[in-house]
């Protein structure tokens, strides 16, 4: 086998093995989805694959960059094969993974060129050990829950009294047309309620199960607020296996929601839907872009349906 091809394969295989083992530790030992997994691991993988491929080997910078991204692709394929994750979650993680893998490549390329491969083995070992070390540190540090709120509004050509009747409960929604719901993301189907007033229990039924929502504020026809005592999985993973990754349980937590109805001067109603939730997957600044978008899309599906029913 050509030595250049051998080094290329070695850089991919070794780096992916490191990635898979560290992912197992993050998901099944530490049960954390934080910076160690989504930021530092891709950086380390990008650096290691570049250092191993470029070790005493003249390789163009562009080829080293592509090799780092190819390594990331093989790593992701392995996550699918080993039933760590499904297609959609990997798709969501791809942008951040590619960015930090590229950053790791830059670090590895700078080392190969500046230090001329001196002490490469020691540096690679330190980089490998740094990943579980960071994961263990993150696991030992209590994380403060970041409560986020998502608000979506719609104007309805009906009185608040009529809209209210379609807020507390609503009939079956049509099949979703939104692409994101066709990927396995949970979507609302209908809503039922047992009782009236504070203490009544609303059930918002999704494609993956039911949200149990005890009513905490019943100000008819102005405000309906509820807590969330039970919730289903956030999605069904697209996979060749029937998998239920840890991040579907307790990492995205809906805490409470409300519908606020405001009577407008034109006799229409402004309906405002709000969800308060906790996202425990880090970095939050990235993953909240996805979660906020998904919650907005869910809101829009429900509000559009309420509007249709109220304007009949």
C-alpha cells in the first residue's frame, strides 16, 4: 500500500476510534451533551487527523483540510451504524461539528508546520486525554438551568369568547406540511381537557405522545396558563434501529405554557402562545437556534389551526 494512503487511512481510523470512545463516555457514562462533546471533541479530531496525516509527510494544506472533514463524516456514519444517534440529530449537529473540526485542522496544521512534527506522539496523547478530562469536569460542575421563552402571535377574525373555546381544546389537525415535522420531530395532533378552571388537566397530544398540562391560571376569555407535569419524546429518530438516545429524555424540558387573548379595536382577537422551556444541551447559543425554531413552528401549527376553527 502506498505510504501516503496508509497515513491517510491511519489518520481517519485512529481519530474516529477516539471520537467514538469519547462519544460513548459523554452519552452513556457522563450522560452529558455539552462543550466537551460538541466543541472540544471536533477540535481534537480535526487536530489529530491533520497531525497524523501530515506526520513526516508532505501534504497540501487543502488535502489536510478535506481529510479532517472526511474524518468527521466517517465518524458520523459510525454513530449511525453503532446506533448512537439518528440522521436528524446528526444533521442538526453538522454545522457546529464542521466549524470546530476546521478549527482543529488549523491548529494541527500550524503545529505540523511550526514544530516540524517534534513531539507529535506526546501532543496527540495529551489531546486525546483532554477530551474525557473536560467531559468529567463538566459533569462535576452543576449546570444552572437556562429558562427560555418563545412567543408566537396571530390575529384572528373572531371574538375572544369564540377563540377561547378553541384554545382550551381543539379537534384533530390535518397532517403536517412542514418539512421539519416529516423528519421525525414531534408535532401536535389535538388537545383535550378534563374539567374547567384551575386544576383542570389539559392534554396536548403529539405524534410521539401526550403533554399533560395542569391548568394554573383560568381567566376566561383572557388567559389560559398551564404547567407541564409529563411530556413525550421530542422526536422519533430516523435510524435503521429503534433508538431512543438519552438527549430525548430530560435534556429539553417544557416547563409551562400559556395562551393570552387580547380584544382588538377591529373586534378581532390577538392570540399569543408562549412556551417556557429548559435546554440542557450545550452550547446553548447554538442549540437554542434549533429549539426556538422548532417551538415557533409548533406554535404556528397550533395557532393557525385555532384561527381556522374560530373563523368558521
